[in-house]
C-alpha cells in the first residue's frame, strides 16, 4: 500500500497529479479564482485560507488546454497544505 501525507496509508480511489490548472470556485455568495494544487478523477485540492464548511455544495469551473468544464460537488474534507505556507 502506498503512503500519503505524514506516512499514513493512502486510501485514495484514484491517483493524484500535481497540476496547476486555473479554476473558479463558487459557493454561498462567493466566487474565487485560483489554481489547483493537485487533481484526480475523484477530487481536487485547492489552496484557500478559509474553506467552505464541510458538506457545503460547491461549483468548480476548471479550464484545461482552453477547454472549460463545470462540476458540482460537496466539500468532504479540509486538509493542511505545505505549499507557500498555506
């Protein structure tokens, strides 16, 4: 079994890729533009200092190679990142 952050077992359903893609995150009455830190078939990690509460519905508009896709989802986890002190 592979190991994730902090040496814990990695239980992901799909591999993660360290890729920086532009996204627009929409939730509640907020619209934020940012870039992904990593992405997988089942999720995306984005840097946000004050994330939406777990269980919140969100919309992610993702652009890859000039193709834009819109995804509806729910926040299922918050994690601490070591990228740029975020």
